[in-house]
C-alpha cells in the first residue's frame, strides 16, 4: 500500500510539473524560440534545404518494429524462453502502436499549427482543434514513440538509463532545432510516451503476478 501511495503521489507531482512546463512554454517560449531557429536555418541555405526535406517514416518504423517484435516474442514463447527479454518484447510491441494511435488522436484533437506551417506557409499560430487536413504538432509523435520505446527498455534494463537519456535529449533537441516542433510539443510527447509505457508495464506485471498466484 505504501509503495502504491508513493507511486500515485509521484505521478501526480510529475503530471503537475509537466502541465505547468507545457503552459509556460506555450505562453513564453515556443513562438520566440521557433522564430529564432528559423532565422538561423534560413541563414544557412544547405541546412535549410536538408531540414525541409526530411521524410516522415515514423509510421513505417512503428509498424515494422511492432511486427518484428511480436514475431520474436511468439517465437521465444514457442521455444518456452520465458525471461525478462520476453517481457520487454511484449511491452515494447504493445506500447509502440498504442502510443502512435494516441498521439495521432491528440494531434488531430488539438490541431496545433506546426512551426513550419506558421513561419513558412504563414498559417495562424493557434490550436485549431480537429484539423484533419494537416493533423497538428502537439504532442510530438516522434518524441512520444521513441520515449515509449526507451521507457520500455528502461523498465526492464535500467542499466541503459544514461545512453537512453542522452539519445532522447538529442532527439528532442533535433525536433526543436529543425523547427518541426515547439518545445512544449516535445515535453508533451516525452510525457505521453513514458506514461503509456509505465501504465502498460504496470498492467502486464500485475497480470503476471495474478497468474503466478493461481499456479
């Protein structure tokens, strides 16, 4: 009970801090930071050209990665290799598509104008809500999906915490530095990815304990 209470209060505090960070970022940082980054990108023409033509392959990564991990998971289950690696594969193969679907729903629901739509196409900077044409930039889908996968790794292999943190920080900086997302998009995406993986991990572990008790 004590551990559950500590975990509950921990997530309440984290959620509050993330919410405040997002609000402050939207209010005071996002627009100015995106504007200054675009000035820098435009001043370096090759860099601007490269960052303007980055293909979005997130859906293919999620789809391919999910299928591959489920194949490996069921193969290991068939071979009766029940270990922490199998638990990781199950969590990762679940959290990737779930996170992708939820981030898509949230992007459509908020319909936030992306930095490039605002600065290059001169669309108004606002949350349009249910903007089906271009979706929206809030939260960052790439940050959400990669954080979800990183969280799955962290929950079963905590020794990789430092490299995972470095990779995710670099990813977040790249998303902001190429003006595909605002700072608040990245914060929200990271939180979404981690909380989804944590919830799924908790449910899987709880189910596993119940199954062991029945044996």
